[in-house]
C-alpha cells in the first residue's frame, strides 16, 4: 500500500469535519511569510544598530571560548555550543556569532508565527503581534548578544514544538522523528530543558485522544505513532548520551557533572546520615564553608572551593559522582515535600526586592570579573576587546534590567494561562492547542522545582511559549464552544 493510502487509512479525510472552525482557517501564503519575515528582520537590524555590543557571562562564556579554541568538552555546560562558536572562525568570529544569534532569534520569531498561523490556526494579526513582540523582547535580545547557549537552545525547543504540532495537525508521523531530533539538540544546548523535551517528544501522540472520535486515528495507527515517538526519543537521547560520554571520557550522560548539580540543588537537605550510609565521615560537613542550611547559598555549594560539591569531590575520589547521585536520589525519595518546599521558597525570592535586584545584577555579570588571561585570549584569537564587557548603559541591558518585574509576572502567569488553555483544548477537542499549554506548564514547574537559585535567564524559553499560549487564548474566546460543536 502506498504511503498516502496508509496515511488516509489512519487519518480519514472526514475527520476534519469535527475540527473547530479556527482549525480549518486557510494558512497564510508565501506573501504573508515574506512580510512577517521582513518586519522581524527590520526590527532586529534596528536594535542591532542601536546596541551591537557583545556580552559575556562568567564562567560560562570563558568555558565556551576555551572549548571552542581547544576542543575541550565542558563537564558542566553545553558540549555543542562551543561547536557553533568554533564554526565562526578566528578574527571577527564574535561579530559573526552576534549576527548568527540575531538570525537564530529571528528564526525563533518566525517559528512562533508559523506555529500560531499554521497548526494552531490563530488569526494572522494576533500571530504577527506575538512574533513581533518576541523580536524586541529584552531577554531574547540580551542573549542574542551573549556568548551563551540560550538563544540556540530556545530556537531548538520552539522547532520541536512546531514539529510536534505539525504531526498532530497534518497527521504526518514523520514529523515525530524531526521533533525528537530537535529535542536532542535543545537538550545538548540547555540541559535544563530535558524534562519538557522528554515528556513531549515521547508522548505527544497521546494528545490525539483529546480529539473527537471521528478526528483521531484508530487504535492501531495511534499505537504505531506512539511507538515511533517513543523509539525516536529513546534512540536520539541514547545516541547523544553515548556520543557525549565518548568525547568527554565519561560514562554515557547528558552532562558529566549532572550528579553534582543535583547534590548542590538539594544541599540544604543533606545531613550526616547520608554520608555515613555511603561510608563517608559525617564530620566532612563541618568543613563546608557556605552555610549548609542556607538555601540561597546553593550556588556557592556548587562552585566554591569549600562548597559541599568540592568537599565531597575530594573525599569521594573516583566514586564521587556515584556518591552524589545516591545522596540526591535518597533525598528525593525520602523527603519529596521538602524538595517542593525549596522550590516554592525560591519562587518567593522573586518578591524580595533587594535580593531580586541583586540576582538580576548577577545575570548581567556584575558579580564577576573578566580575567586578564581571558581578555588577552579573546583579543588574540577574535580581535575583540573584552575589557569592557558589561555594557551597563547600553539600551538592551537597560531594557532587560527594567523588565525584571515582568519576568516574575510571566512566571506567575504561566500557571493559570497554561491550565486555562489545557482546559480549553479538552473542552474543544483540540489536541494541537494542548501542546503549548503542556509545554508552558512544564517549563514553569521545572523552573520552580529545579532551580537552585533565582536566575532570570532560566526563564528564557518560557517567554516565547507564554506568548504563543496567550495568543491562542486571545484568539479562541472569539468563537463560542457552541459554534464549534455545531460545526
């Protein structure tokens, strides 16, 4: 049987009759795509002309530069972002990186627009508004100018969501394979995206269960699509973990220091019994410098020479990662509510004004100093003067800093907006609309539960998904559920 015949059998053409009217709206043509692309590029170029300054964040940026120049694989950061930086070449490479990340940011805006006018069938004006708003959103602009992996990671996540939406709306299972690949790319750039990527790329076909019976595939085709999604996701991440382990010289992993990060995240809940069970002296905890019970000191527990992580690194030797992983798993298993409490307390830090301002200052690089060796290396290899790298008075920096309360609002809004859209998707039998809702809720929950400290840049991928969700919510109330059912 020909592929088209197989698709037709699995997804009958008459199924479209059960769709809400917004899902049958014709897609904009190439002219509309050209207009929105031109508008996005114009905005990006205007802001680029106003603020072309390259930013660094330490030690991430220093690690990426070192990795790009030497081939070293970071044990605690993206192994693929240095490849992008390396591809930019030598002299003038950072300017080329700035232009490339600006183009990637423009692509993210186009993905938002295409997702909205395509699978989600949002009115073109709303879709264009969301895309253009993202084009000038301060955090997106700031990280387009930073030697950081945020811009590329978010673009891959949005690409994954667009591919999953296409698989649901177009009834074309091969898009599931594309989504799995983009999900792996997103995780290789930002490992914090792992929970959302794994769940959505593996289980997205189950969203067809939200559709009317006439619009969903039969049990056999649905099971086949689910198997394809699961296999593609498993295979992609299995191959990536194996590749990373090989190039980093460690066991297969998403990132080598993952057990240490989990231990630092849970540091306030560690006590002497955890060490004793694994054959370590509980008195080791007395040698930890940063206050162990201070949840705001968890960043210091990870990076300080006398922090919990480095104390146990020295004591555990080759068994250190295994010890860290066992302690973290035991805490999660035995004290889940305490873990949730840490997350909620970190969320509450957004409302401590002086502390929140200080944390924004950290994201802007005000707590670190560029070493003379780094400045010399960047000047030698890239022909760029990195001695003045904060650019506090530049327009994008000032806009990012001024928008700090808006990011807290965005995080809080993500929960009711995601839940509302998910309920609306269930009410309207709309599987595609459930996708951004679940992505938004997943990103918000992951931020609250897994952040070791208040970090605004961790909200980078949440902002465009929130814009997609709000655009769908603004579009859907214009048509009553009764009209959908009559249709």
